[in-house]
């Protein structure tokens, strides 16, 4: 059975976590994205828990983790501090791997650059590297259009709008990748209820990730991204890195993996035709196999 616990960290943040596997086994840490929560990793951590201690925290702002109200509290340095403190709380000196999807990947890319001693390897699932994402946001109108939803999520009334009519604006996030008019097969009523239970606790923290990040498409009123530059040493990952990329992700087009090897010298890339951004739900057995391949 999956364990749940709340880790009260020295800097006053609490992370609610899910875990599975022997406590003396090598540790894998799983980071979720938007608009999800730690429960989305359950099938994978139970499969991998035969060989590893698997821990999936709800990032700050999600589920029963601390939800600071200030936008600044969701900058990458604070998110990384949470995770480093969580590892100390659990007595972990070095991860066997950091596994991350979507917004969790944004945190993981930064951690791999700035805290490489905390992990042996990085495993990324459909989360753009900051350098290639910046390149496309600045120069590619297709990427700008694909990321336009970020502008909506930054609106001050986004939470109230998303809550309307049983989250009518949120459910389509899970189906648009595949061009479906209804829910994808994996989004059963039981799974929907898991999402509702998370979203009912509050969406403001989750939305603050978008508000805190300068990596969003330029608008008439906000051209911040156009002046950004990342020196190579600030975005180069020197760890072995395995990227799993679902090719039918409409928010994150394939161009985002072009030139990735320049910033990730020890790169293994697995492209999955026909899979959407929600590949963790659609093809968990494939994702498990790729994680095991990276660990081997």
C-alpha cells in the first residue's frame, strides 16, 4: 500500500508526500506538473517500488503541501530548497534518479544544473529544457501560440474561472493533445474525482508557478521574455539525462528537442510517436520501461 506522510521542513514549508518501496533501497524522486498532483505517479511508484524507494511529493501550492500566497514564493530557488530539504528530512544524500514531468521538469532541470550532487541521473518526461524553450518563445510563432494558455493562467481571475461548472475549463487540458472531443480513456470518473479532491483544496498556488516564471509567450503588455538570456553554464546539465518525449504534445512541439544535446552532453532521447503530453497516464508500462533503461 502507498504510504502518505507530511514532511515539515526546517524553513517552515510542509510537503505532503506519497511513497512506496523499501526504506533502505536506492531512492527515486518523482515531480508532478500542472494541473496534477503526486497521486499521478501511483502506478509507476508501485511498479518501481520492488527495487527502489519511490517518493512523490506534492510540490508547494498543491494538495496538502504549504500554499504560500505570494507569487515570488514560487520561484525556482524556493522550489529547489523545498526538495533539498525533503531529501535531508528523509535521510537521502543522493538520489538514484530525479524523475519529472511538466512543471516538475522545470524544477528538475534547474536542480540538475545547480544541485548535481543530489542525484546520479535525471529523467525528464515532456518538459522543455529552459534554453530551447526560451529560444522558441522568442522566435517561433507556433510555440508562442502553443503556449498562449499561460497568459490565461496568469490572469488574476484564473482560479475562479477554472472552478466554474465543475472545472469545465480544466478537463479539456487532458484531451486537446489527441484532438478528442471527450475525455481520454484513462480519465475515468474515479480519476476525475482524485483531481477534484486536489483542485478543491485550491488552485492559486499552482497558478502562481506561471505568474512567477518569465518563461511565457510575449504579449503586447509583457515583453519580458524577449530580453532574457541564459549563459550556457547556467543551463548545461552535466549529468546523464534520459528524456522521454511524447511526439503528439501540442503545447510542447517537437522543435523543443532540437539542439538539446548542446545543453545536455550525456543525453539519451526516446521519442514516442502518437503519445500526448499525458503519456504517464496513457502508457505507464512504456514509461516504466524507459525509467528502468535509464537506471540500468
